[in-house]
């Protein structure tokens, strides 16, 4: 009886020792599959939502709107200043308003951008002043 008990005990010990590597392999495979699935889901999400920079435009510290390309605003201001300088070549002229930008990194948000409205506000508010000299 003791001999049978000893054999069964040895058999059970061998089985558990032989199964440990198989269990470890199964767990590692499950973890790998889960990690790959999670990573693929994030990659698809990242592809759909690319990060862009929006610029909040302020004129004389007053918010006027948001653009994705601040060079359009800068070009409008530069064009206005250049045309006035040509018209009044004998005067030192400068822009009479302060245009500033606050950049923000966002996920594709074209819905919040109003470039044409910003450019129209700037056209309406732009004034040029001449420097007086004595």
C-alpha cells in the first residue's frame, strides 16, 4: 500500500512539474495576445485622430477666433501694412492693433476653427497710425 501511495505521489509530483512550463507558456501567450490586441486598437485610434495645432487669435487682448494656420493672419496684417506704407511713403506707419496667438495642441478639430471670421474681424479692426515727429 505504501508503495502504491509512493508511486502516486511521485506521479503527481512529476505531472505538476511537467505542467508548470506549459502553464507558463499559456499565460505568456495570453498576455502577448492581449497586449497586441490593445496596441492595435490604440494604433487605429491614433490614426483616426491626428494631433494638430490650433491658434487662438487675440486682437488687443480680445479673443476673435481660432485658426489652424496663423500665417494667413500674419500675411493679412503684413499686406495691409505694406499697402499703407506704399500709399504714405513719406511717413513712418505702424499697425495700431496688437495681434497675438496662443497655440494649442488638439486632436483634429476643424469644427472649432473659424479662419474666415477671424480674417474678417481683422480687416474691420485694422487701423494704421503714423508716427509724429517734431
